[in-house]
C-alpha cells in the first residue's frame, strides 16, 4: 500500500528555523569575523610604529580604554589597550598621524524610536494575529492546529488494491470469515441499509502478540479497496493534556471525509484502559478515551467508517468501550494450530528460495506453539543460514535448525559445559522424557539436544505436538507435574546431589499445581471455589489472589503436598527403569541429540 499523507510542517516552523540561523550567525560568525580583521598589539609596538611613521590614522576610544589604528598601507587595523600617557597626543601630532577621539554617529531620534519601539511592537502584533487566526480556525474546525500538535498524524494508505489481501494471511479462518462480512459491507453498503441492518461500528481483534492482527486489519482494507487510516494507541497520548482528544477528533473528521474507509487503532489498551477514578489518574488518557467514546457515538450508523482495533489485553479495556454501539464485535485471533502453522510457513516460504520437497508438516509440528510472527522469523532465519553457508536455497535442515534458534537461541559454539555437567544435563533431560514416556506409553518428545543455547538453556527438548485438545483431565495434569519433576528426580537418583538446573521445571510444576487447586477446582478441600483470577491471558497469564491469608497458607500446603507426591512417583518410575535411564542418558551424552523415534527404540529394546 502506498502511504500518501505526510503531515505538512506549519509556516512558523520555517520562520523559526531562519530566525535561529540568523541568531547563530550573529553570535558565532560575526565576532569571529570581526576578530580576524583587527590585530591586537602591545602599547610599545604602537609607540614604536608611531615614531617610525608607520601609523596613518588613530582613533582613541577612551571609554573602551583602547586605541584603534591603521598602518600607512592601510591594510591592517590594529588595536591596543590604553596606558596613561599625557604626551601621547603631542607625539601623534608630531608624527603626522591623523587622530581623533571617539566618533559619535548621531542617529536620528526617529530611527532609534523605530528600532527600539515600533519594530518589536510590530513583531508581537504580527505574532498575536497569527495565533489568533490559528485558534479561530481551530474553533470552526479547520484543518490546522497550533504547531500541528492536535493533528492525528494517522498514516493513510490508499490504493489498497495493491496491498495485503486475505490470501496473504494464512490460517485464522474464523477471523477472516468474520471480517469478510465487513468487506462485503464496505463494497455494498446499500444492501445492508435496505434491510435496516446495522454494521458494527467497531471490531476488536484480540489475541497474543504476533498472530497477525495488524495484517488482518490491513487485509480488510486491501480487500475492500478503501482508504486505511492506521494509528497506534500510544500516538494519541501527548505530553499536553487535551492533545490526545484533539487528535481523536481530527482522525474521525478525516475518516468521515474519506468514508467509506477503515480506521485502525493498534494497541488500543494504551488509551482504552479502565478508568479507575483513582487520585493521580492519567487525565490525558481519560480525556482521550472520553473523546473516542463520544466520537464513536457521534457518527451515525452506516456512514461507511469501520473502526478496527487490536489489543493483547482485552480484559483491561474500559467496559464503556466494549458496549454495543462501540466495539460491539470481538474477533479472537489465536495462536495458529498445526494446519494454520503449516499454511503460514508456506506463505512465508514463497518469499525465499527453498529446496524441493520440504516437509512443512514436520516443521509445523516441531514449531508447536509458535505464533505467525515467529514462523515468519523461522523462515527468514533459515534463509540467512543458507546465505551463511553459501548455498543458493534453504533446506529442510535449515528450517529445522532455525526453529531451535528462534525459540531457544543460537548454539553456543565453544563448549562451556564440563564433562560432569554434560552428564548431569543428559540425565536431567532423559529423566523428564522417561517419566513422560512411562506414564503415557508414547513418544514424549520430538527431539532432545544437550547443546547449550544462547538463551541460557543447557539442553533443549522439543515436545511432541499434542494435537488440538482443549481440555486436560486431572490425571493428565498430575502426569505433567510428575514429568516436570522427572529431571530433578533423575539427578538425585543417579548423582545423589541436586543442581540449579531444575529452576524452570519447579516454576512450571508449581504453576500447574497451584492452578489445579485455585482455579480448576481439583482439590478435595476447596472444591469448586475460585481462589485466584487470571489476568492477561494473552501475555503470560499472571494471576491475582482472591482469598484470605489463612486459605492461602492452606493452598500453599496443598501445592507442596501435590508436588511432593508427583516427585515420589517420578522417582519410583525412574528407579524401576534405572537401566533404561542409564542407557538413554549415555546415548544422549555421546550423540548430544536424540530423536523421539530413537528414544522409543532404546526404551523398547530388550
Ligand atoms: P500482531 O498485530 O498480532 O502483533 P502482526 O499482524 O503485526 O501481529 O504480525 C506480525 C508479522 O507476523 C506479520 O508481518 C507477518 O509476517 C507474520 N504473521 C503473523 N500472522 C500471520 C499469518 N496468519 N499469516 C501470515 N503471516 C503472519
């Protein structure tokens, strides 16, 4: 899409620049220039030159305590400080020098009044007129505001027909279906008007970062071939109170002029946060939000302006923003599933040169949990790898390696693990996998490697794609906790000591165990009582406690008990399969990588 609008700089901007340049010239260049002309000498030189008849003219400036004189060639002007010298005039006269006291240039009183009084007055009157004109223009809704501060600065894209289409956005079929209706409406609003149907004014795209929300909004504009105004929520918030509101007004005014069109507000939570009315609240943000609410109410239905907004934090938005008549439709844009990931990979692979016969399904399975943006990054990493290795196209191996690069960072080249540490990491990773495999009797991992990564991970385990399942049973969660504790259990069983390597496992196991008790109602004591609420489900999902301190300490006890029970189970499984544990760990230690198939083969070998 072509961006066609660049905001014009106001005239006063150029005036200020010229004024500034003049001032700089006056302050820096002129004195330097003047100094270059005048050569400073001592009084002795002046006297000698006078006696030798080299001085032509002299001006005695008593007030400045200096004498300015020229030599007979008249090329250089000299300057010297005055010294009490009663016979000076006599000597000058004798030497035939033309000399005078300070020359006073009488200026006419009219001229001095003009410069000291009238000129500044005229300047200020002019400035006042300029601002007065600007302010009245603003009041009557003209398109110019003081220094351009209240302008929306929205990027406008037209010629959307050349832009992004729905076909560029892979997967996300539900979201596309939902938005296709908007496209149809923008193409043919009459159809809807006839029947009396009202199009939603605002559509909120919600989902984790990098799932293609911005892309979808652009695709709607691309498909409907209408102008597309794009602005980020944070751009509304200015240092000056009231400017955000004025920007909202300007944006909507422009949009109404260009209707039918699409207005896209990215990261709307920056202005749309709940107004909590607390002291010291953010006035500017609240004013901006109020203005947005008013504007959304202000334009009639079916004007052809559709507002799309994107956010990762829908729960933090002000309820007034979400009520029908404003953002009344919510389109979830979730992380892609296996099929979605495969399609996204294919879309992005078109941009690079690849080997024939790439198994996209395999790569999509390996990149479980990756967002669209991460997949785009994986493809780009693969292309970069190919260039680095001086190949003309990227291969399957490039793509597979770049998954690990994007998710866990680059391999650390110089081995920093000692032999002992490497052995511990091997046992730790195999411990997890073995506990998992014994519980479910299926391959738990795609692949384990114990090459340290720049992210700090000492090993990397690629989980098996679990397929699209949305529910987890109690026993599945318990098994998962046991798997998390498997690493530490293996270390303790084999080495009799424990390491810091389990920190992340401990965190995850605790999170799961706590959620079982406080949110999933999976404890006998508390039953179906919500003791915690989830915030920010798309951004890590932190929780807020909603119970008394006593209950909290009982929850803590139960969490500890639950994890201890699973840890024991893991230890039992590992000691029962100690031989397999040793065999698998030895294999991993030697080869540094073990695939899921190899793992199961060794496990089932007699
Ligand atoms: P969001 O706004 O949700 O944070 P973006 O729309 O900015 O994410 O997406 C970032 C990048 O990720 C896009 O430029 C695109 O390359 C890639 N991407 C994300 N989702 C998809 C998808 N469904 N299909 C194709 N590319 C995608």
